[in-house]
C-alpha cells in the first residue's frame, strides 16, 4: 500500500524500499501472516506518536473507581457519626465505593446486637440514593458492608 492508502499491488521488496526512500517514508509490514505479506508506506514515528496521543486522550476520559473505607465504633457519639457519614458521602459523590466497617473491641463484643442498629442509622444518614452492595456481614470483630450510589443517583 502506498502513503495514500491505495493498493500498489505485488511489488518486490527492493522496489518497495526504493519507493519508501523516494517518498522519505518508512516501509512497515502490516500483515506478516498473509501471502504475500502486506506492507505500507508511512511515517512510522508519526504513527507511534499519534497512537500514544490517542491512548492518553482515552485515559483522561476514564474515571477510576477507588475503594474507600470509613470505620465506626458501636459507642460513637452523634456528632462524630455525622462527621464520618459526611466524609463517606463525599467519597460517594466523587464516584468511589465506600466500605463501612463497625469495629468491636474487648467488652464491645458482648453487644454485637448494636452493630446492625448502627448500620441502619448510618444508611439513614447517607440518604436514599445509596445502595448496599451486600448485606452487612460479621467478619471476626468487624461488621462490614460496601455502599455505592444507585444508578441514576445524584
């Protein structure tokens, strides 16, 4: 193929190299597996540059979803609860997933029934557009769940 993308037909390697040299371009093998192999006249460095530029542009438009974690204790006071829920809400509004963890330590293990009540309170404070990805589960000393914004939320 020539520099305009038109087919030049079957050409010997020597003739193709001479054409590339005359046009001040590179001879690039596009399809080595075909018979005969397909080559193209192009400015290879410009081609690589544009390819990298397109990849960077596509990467700019992506939003990477991060996992954030907010930890609570069962005996948390109302103001501290609102502060931590506010931070979790900021993470959600930024498009991140938030792992909510309620930590039980020492004697608090005797009051595991407070965990689901606190989780309900947290969900109430977060708002109706927040959705739990799975029901809260007890993993050792931690009651955890992951929340995200509902589709079409915000």
